[in-house]
């Protein structure tokens, strides 16, 4: 009889535990809450692949449209290596870049890439900024607490 009572007690406890678990999972997840005053993210592009460049620029625009981050988000795009293609005047990215810049996005190019590839700054859009090295920018931003995104 004691064994039967013990089994019944275990079944009852497990039933309540199961109900509690399902009650918790029935709520709809709506994502993380933006509880900080500001958020910073550094996007990296080191590829000249059109799909990758457009995807990165689209990701940045999407982040800027997230209502949770409205008025709180600061973005930077750092290009180095093959990523210099995003800033070359002979491409079709200018309208996308200007739209991001109008929203306060920092558009930065690695000087080391320009030196190594013998690219004159006049070949790049005039509205971009320059940093000594792309990797240095990543390191510094990471230690400043910036999220580093490499789509």
C-alpha cells in the first residue's frame, strides 16, 4: 500500500511539474529587451562578393529599423581586404551607403588595404572615413564593448 501511495504521489508531482513547464512555454517569445541607453555594433566586410556586400548593408539597415533599438543604435562598417569594393566609385552601392550614412552610420576603410593594393583615395566615395588598419579597428571596438558582426 505504501508503494502504491508513493507512486501516486510521484505521478501527481510530475503532473504539476509538467503543467508548470507547459505554462512557461505557452508564452510568446518576442526577443530580447533593449534595456541599455545605447548599443554599438561594428559590421565587417572583407569580401568583394556582391551578395555578401548587399547582405551586410541590408543587415545594417534592418538593425536600424528594429523598433527596440530606435534612437539607441550606433553602427560602423569597416571594410578591408577585398571589402574595399564596397567603397569603390565604380560600383552600385552608393545609394545604399548614403542611406546608411544619413542615419549616422560610420563608413570606414582600412588604409593598409589602400597602401598594399596601391588604391588612391580618389577612387573611393568621398563620404567615407579612413582608419590605419581594419584589424586594429576591430580590436579597439571589441574592447570598447561593441558587438562585432561579420555576416
